[in-house]
C-alpha cells in the first residue's frame, strides 16, 4: 500500500471534493444557511469535517496503523482538507457566491459548510485505489 502523497493523490482529492461540493454549492439553502450560522456552529462543522476525515484516513488508508507513519498521516489529512477548501472556494468563485473581498466572514462560512461533505468525498475518492 502506497502511503506517500503524490500528484495522483492530489488529483483524486480534488476530483472527490469537486464531485461532492457541486450539489451543495448550487443550492440557495447553503448560501442562506451561511448568513445566519453562528461562529460556534461554524467551528463545530469544521471539527466534524476534520474528525471524519481523520477517522476515515486512519481506518481505511492507514488501516489503523500509524505508529511509524504519523507524519504521513497528518500530512495527508492537512493536504486533503486544504485541497478541499481550495476546490470549494474555486467553485464558489465560479458561482459568484464567495464574497471574500466584500464579506470575508460570509465567504468563510460558505466555505466551511460546503467543505464538510466535500472533504469526505475527497478522501473517499483518494482511497479507492489503495490496497
């Protein structure tokens, strides 16, 4: 099982994030939810996203064995989440729903909301070719 991170992994994560972000990014409900979501709930969504990303990576990619691969494990989780956030931001920019300059707090909230399912889709697609 290869556990180093390469361009193929990055592309798989990007495709998975794109596939899972599209249905949500196009919904007005997600855009409006971000307008009223409190900071506590935003943080909770980010923690839930990272928790599921961490658990899935631990059991499915690393098969519960990170003893001598802790750095690779952490890097994969961080890189997967960063790529997911980048893909979601790009999708929202394309839809003109990412007001990072005029309302960065709203843009961040939309980003975190849509990144939640997108991050899981990203890591699942990344794990498909692992044995």
